[in-house]
């Protein structure tokens, strides 16, 4: 029996509940792929922009930095632009930090968006698989009670097949979903940590440059 024939027979023997599991799997995969693409793109854009902005910051070219940061869609651009705008007026380090933190509060929810749904769908598909298992067993025992002994073994076997197929499919989807969720959370945390590190580097550079241009402020 080929893999395709096995898959067709597997789904044919799994009852109606398996189609709900397939729908949940499709939604979860769509979210996982979208999040993976988004986070990889965000990480690459942040690294590219920071590599471009850092030498300008070290040279004190704040106008050029603001122009580059405000014209970029990268998350780090929003944070740097907020900090530079706050620098236009006399401000303490804490004021600039607060302005950049506002940018972080706007960006982080976008990075975490929809990721938690994957863990939720993993739990839901497990429950749907369990429901399919219960339905299969109920169907089997109900049918067995109403037929002659010669057909009982065949009907019971078919019902157990429905029950086990639903459980197996649900678990085979739920386990990867939980791993994907953990991976996406780790990738999100990595990006957020990178933004925090860039924010601190920005504040330190600004403070150092201010001290160099205005020694009396030390």
C-alpha cells in the first residue's frame, strides 16, 4: 500500500471529527508560516538598519540618523526615531528612554501577534481528537448492541479504528504545534532583546556624545 493510499484510507476510517481537526491544522499552519516569515523579516530588517545607523550615531550625525530611521519600516527605526525626536528639546536620559519605550510598547504587540493562537489550537485539536475518539467508541458500542454476534467483531473493529485514528492525528498535529509555538516565542524574545540592547546602546552613545560636546554637563 502506498503512502497516498494509506492516507486516504486513514481519513476514510476516521469519521466526521477528523475534518474539524484538518481545518484546525490548516489554520494553525497558516498562522505559523505567517509568523515565521514576519519575524524573520523583522529580525533581518532590524539588523540591517542598525548596522547602517550605528556608525552615524557614533559620528554624532543625528539628522542623518533620524532621516534613515524615520524612513524605514524596521521596528528599530521607530524606536531610534522616537529617541531622536525627544532629543530635539532639552531632555534627560530618562526622558529619552521613556520616549523610546513608547516605541517598544507599540512594536512588541505586533511581534507577539497571533503567536499564542498556535498553542491554543494545539490544545483545541487535542480535545477535538478526544471527541472523535469518544464518538467512535459510542458509535461502536451502540452498533454492537443492535447486531448479531457474527457482525460484532467487524463493527467494533471499525469503531475502534475511528477512535484511534482521531487520537493519533490530533496528537501528531498538537505536538509539532507546541514546538512551533516555543520556537516562535524564542524568536520573538530574541528580537525584543535585540531592540532593548540597541536602545541601551543608543542612550549610552547619546550620553557620551553630549558629555564630549558639553564638558560642563558632566
